[in-house]
């Protein structure tokens, strides 16, 4: 498995296993352990979490059933988690909101470590930009977390370039990664400076929902129907399944984007790994882009 170096000391497997659907996938301890071992056998050593996945339950089952049962696994894997989303009811609030205040980020970090059963994560991301946040204050929280060794590295998710730069200005350590939406369905982050900024600053890019949340397989909206027709054609030409082509679309970009799989079905995860062997041609890549947007580039 190819690895991407985010710093001199931090490398992620090119394919990352997402844990957002742990509960939906009906994972109990045995199934989750088999999933984690299966991923590691495929060369996937990086696992993506967030406190909001299952309102903390996804981190907790991973901590209780994987890391606490076999602590030797901890040093063999890289753990990513996030902070900064407050779900409805969590603090007596009626609406979901984002909170990147120092107090909240510090508290969320501690709560994640407790649930995950580890004394550090390899990467902590601010999950989404908090409109009311002061980047200097958020940076202070992240710097403190790194200084205390609770997160070895920090980064962001869903940040546009200016938001990332504002945070970076006050941070004594580098923002090593930005986790963004990239898929055949969602191509907007190729066009808004996110990728260019990452290439300029050598920031790692992780792709969430690399299969568009699964919608292309059965969606009846015009975009999904167009995409399905184009992707099926390319898949047949290469004798692979449609998901391989969709992962290959994300992998084709020279920014070396790391797809985060959403499925917890190992056969389907393996298709993401197989996609590393498929390099789409310019013609194929732009044909998918055209199917996604409904028009050719001018
Ligand atoms: N930073 C953020 O804001 C953010 C937001 C969303 C997600 N994430 C991260 O990104 C990860 C991936 O997100 P995602 O789950 O939306 O990813 P995704 O891969 O785009 O979608 C996963 C969905 O696709 C389905 N699927 C996968 N392979 C399939 C196949 N061959 N045939 C039919 N259906 C298939 C899965 O069904 P099955 O489960 O039945 O296989 C699942 O419902 C999450 O786990 C999380 O770690 C981050």
C-alpha cells in the first residue's frame, strides 16, 4: 500500500478507513475487530473518527472493543479524530452548531481520548469552520493539545483556503491536512482553490464521501443517472466494478488525495485498494467530470 508522508514522522495509508457508519453497519465487537484486522491486512493503517459519529458511540466501541482489548494494535495504526461540532441537545441546544472556542476544543479532545482508550491521536482536525470563531483562539487550543502530546499533529476539515490560512497564521505548528468532500458527485473542491492551496503548501488532502455517499449506485436524480452511464462504460472497458472507477477518479489527481472509505464491508473496501492500480486517462477523467456537471469544459 502506498503511503503519503504528511510530515517527516507521519505517514497515512493512501486509503483510509472511515468509521462514521460503524453503528449503521451493525458492528459489534467481533465484527469491528475483524474489520480493523481486515483493513490492516489490506495495508490500510489509518482510521478516521469524529465525536459526532454515532454521538460518540463510534469512537467508544472502537476504544472498548478494539484498542482496550488489544492495546498492541495502537502503535500499528494512525487515528484521526475531529472536534468542533455540537449536536442538537448535547448542551441543551435546539440546533446543531459549530464551536471552535478554546474551551470546547480542549474538552472535546479529552473526551475523544477517553472514548478511544488512547493517550493520543495522530491527527486532530477542526471538523468544520465555526463562523463565530476567532482563529487565534482556536490556534491556541490546537497548540496546547500538541504541546501536551494529546494530538501529534493538527489539521482541518471543510476549510476553504482563506480559513485555513487565518488559522495557520496563529499556529506554531503546520496544518498538515485538510479533509474535504471529493467524489464524482462533488467536484467543487477541484475548482475553488482548495486543491491549489494544498499543493502550494504541501498540505495533505483527505477525501470524505469518495463514492458520493453511495448515491451514484442507485440515485434517480439526473446527475446520478448520467454518472452511472459514463462510469459503467469505463468500468466495463477496464473490467472493474463501478466503485473502483469512482475511487480512481479521486486518486487520479496529482495532489495525491487520500480517499476515506465509508463502507465497512471488506470486499467493498478492497475495491478502493484495487483502484490504486487503475490510472484513468485524461479522456476518461474529463468524461466523468462532464457527466458530473452536465457539460463539457469550455
Ligand atoms: N469531514 C467530514 O465532514 C466528513 C463528512 C462525511 C464523512 N466523513 C468521513 O468519510 C468517510 C466516508 O464517508 P461516506 O460513508 O459518506 O463514504 P462513501 O464511500 O461515499 O459512501 C459510503 C456508502 O456507499 C455505499 N457503498 C460503498 N460501496 C458500495 C458498492 N460497491 N455498492 C453499493 N453501495 C456501496 C456504502 O454502503 P455499505 O455501507 O452498505 O457498504 C455506504 O452507504 C466517513 O466514514 C467519515 O470517516 C467526513
